[in-house]
C-alpha cells in the first residue's frame, strides 16, 4: 500500500514530503541525533533535493557507516553526498572520494577504490593539504598491497617521503612502520 501510494504521488509532492520528514526529524532531535536518524536525514534531504543538507548528512552517515564497518552503507551514503556536492558545484570533494575509496577497498572492489583514490589525490593536491595527501598515499599503498606488493611499496615510499617533509613525528613513524612491514614481508 505504501509503495502504491508513493508511486502515485507527483515528483514535487514526494520532494515536499521528504523535506517535511527531514525537517521534522531534525527539529525533534536537534544535536542529539542517533546514527539511524543521521542516515534518515541524509536520505530524506537527498530525496527532497536539499543538496546542502544532503551533503552534510550524507557525509556524516558515510563516516558512521565506515566506523561500524558497514562499507556498503558507506558507499551508498557517500555516493549520494558526492551527487549532492556535484549538484551544488562544490569542487572540494576529495575527502568524500577518499572515504568512499576506503569503503570500496574494504569491499574488495579494486577498480572503484583506485578510481576514488585517484580523484581524491587530484583534489587534495589542488588544495595543497599535505596531511590528507599523506593519508591518500598510505591508502593507495594499502589498496595495492593485496594486488601487487611492489606497487604497494612505491606508494608507501611516497608517503614516507612526504612525511619526512612535514616534520610530523607521528606521520613519519607510521610511514616508517608501514615501509618496514612492507620490507619485512
């Protein structure tokens, strides 16, 4: 019955209902949103075409899905967030691509992960965020570790080289650890 009624509504009526649902959930729960409510808000704001909110909640829902090891949900939420960002002509989507690439990597979808990491790296280099670039290089290394160990070493070495220029002992240590593990294996 629900599907039949939903299918009978005009597109603008559906968008309006999704907006009302999202705004109601947002008002009722305010800053104490639970994980499921964040996912619901991402869905309803996306379906309502409220792109700023769809991006915000989609990213949050994707982050939460990654944190609880739900990569399929993360891919779905982050894909909607990326679509919302594109509809707003937001060019800074590197973080979203990086997160979705991690989810694809967890799912074993090498080509999708590689593509997302490449988009992320391109965007990160445009913003000159060296720490995020380091993270992306490390993620590329982890991606390749399951497929071509020599290629993984190239990415880990790039991350180490970058970490040495950043003068951040934590990143340097993590890079050395990863390169050491790579050499040991």
